[in-house]
C-alpha cells in the first residue's frame, strides 16, 4: 500500500495537471489494490468537490465516512471529509444534516489531544455553531462560537504558524457570516473587529496565498458593508463594498452570493438583475433542491430584481417557474421540517411534553407554509393575468 502522505502528494500533483488525470490515477491505484476503499472515496470526493460537482462529491464523502475505516487511515482526512461534507450540505440548505455530520466529528475530535486535533475541534465547534444559527438554536451557537474563538486565540498566541492563523481567520469570518445571514446585525457588529484582526494577521503571513487574501479580506469587507448599511452608515457601507469589489471578491462563488445579498438589502435592483444569472447558476452547481431556500434566496430575488428594474418578460418567466415549483417545494419542506425538529429535539433533554411542543410547532409551521405558498401562487397568478391584459392592450393599440 502507498502511504497516505505519498498519496496526498500524488493526487495533488495529478490534480494540478487536470481533474481527469487525478481521477484516472485514483482509479489505477484502486484497481491494483494500492489504495484502501475509504481513501478512494475521500480522494474522489475531493476531486469532484474541486470540480464544483457537489452532488457527486457528497456521495463519495458519505461513503468515505461510513464506519471508522477513514479514521483508522488518517484522522486528518476524516476531519477534512466531515468538514467538506457538512459544508456541501449547508450550501444546499440542509443544516440539520450538516449539524449531524459536524456533531459526529466533534465527538471524535474532542478526544484528540494533538495540536492538529485541537485545531480541528475548534473548526468543528464553530461549524456546529454556524448550522445552529441557521436552525434558530442561537444560545447553543453562541456557546460554540465562544469556545472555538477562545481556543484559537490561545493557539495563535502560543504558536502563530500559518495553519493556526488560517483557521483563526476562517472561524472569525464565518462567525460574522453566520450572524449576517440570519439578520442578527447587532451580533455581527460585535464580531467585525475580531474578524478584521484575525484576517489582518493571516494576510501578513508570507505563506498566505493571493486567493486566501482575496477571499478573507474581501469577505470581511462585504460583511462589514452590510452591517454598516443596516446601521445607516451608507458612506462606510459603500466604501467597504468597493473594497470587496476591487479586491476581486465578487469573482468567486461565495463572493457572488455575498454581493447578491448586499445588493438586495441596498435595493440596487439594476445591478442585482445583471448579477442574477450567475446566482442562479450557483444553485445548480451547489445542487440546491426545490425548497423554500431556493425560492427565497434565488427565485424571489431574481423575480424582484427583474420587476423593479423594469425587465417584465424575464420577471414573468421566473414567476411561471415559481408557480410550477409549488408542489415540489411543499413536499420537500414538510419532510425537511420534520427532520429538523427531530435534530433539535434530540439535542435537548427530551421528554413527552417537549416532544409534543416541538410537533405542535412543526404543525403550525406547515400550516404557515401552506398559507405562504398559497399567497405566492395568488400573487403569481395575478401578475400573469396583469401581463396578459397588458399584452392585449398593446395589441389593440396597434390595430
């Protein structure tokens, strides 16, 4: 068997040539028995993840994490696979399952007393916090954020190696992101200085790549712009927005989503309308299902941007897509909400009264969802009728 360190170097060197060459090398090593099945799945998942083929990457990471074979081969790759998988799940809105993956990893990582294990424990803790904010579990999230940030602050103070600085910056930035994406702007404002401080330390390190400089400096800048916008400091918001743009942050996938969200909040509809085709293509890359997240974060902003920028025909096309997706969205959300309730209930001291309360909340949520979707259908139908009437008027005027 080829040793793990040699495998890393081999796969990465092939990946530098092309993903296809990397996959061919993995298949070759697999066929001659030189790579254990868990590593085959991990490396295939890693290649597909870098190719932005998230659905395929998800399948391979799940296979890699089955049982404890990957842990026995490499704890580092176990942590990475858990991290990648939970991120893929979260990007498509499945925060409950992402939290399950992260929690399982945390139960193992917290027993790892090596420096690498301690660093990854902080990473997983903050990931759990991120998913918890998306699920409304804000008290649990705040505890996990504080523990992760405190642990990394101590690590960086003791050893300011590049890996520690990168993790410190990543965690600080993601905590800021967690609060802005859940509209907790007061909390986000508190975390801006910490994120700026961590990123400044990272970019001063000579090992920091240009890609990481753009991602973290630009990421903090656009989140600061959003926080300043919500504070009514429009000039500061615009300054930070331009900084993110000039750094090139809007040239990557996460930057595009950050830019889209800022433009929505700022009511800059013409710019948002121009950006929406890129945003919609990301939903396909990230394998986002037909769910409320897709309607809320992709279809509804696209409809609003086209309507408010005067692009009526494009708005009608999106409206028709929204109407056609209603049944699929309803079915997905009912099943998905029950999964979320199960995850939240499992993490509390469950008793019969609590379970009944959670189920009642789920029932009320499903009723609210039904009303929301019904109103959405009526709005879309009304708009379609309006467009039909306008077209008839235009035809009559030309006769």
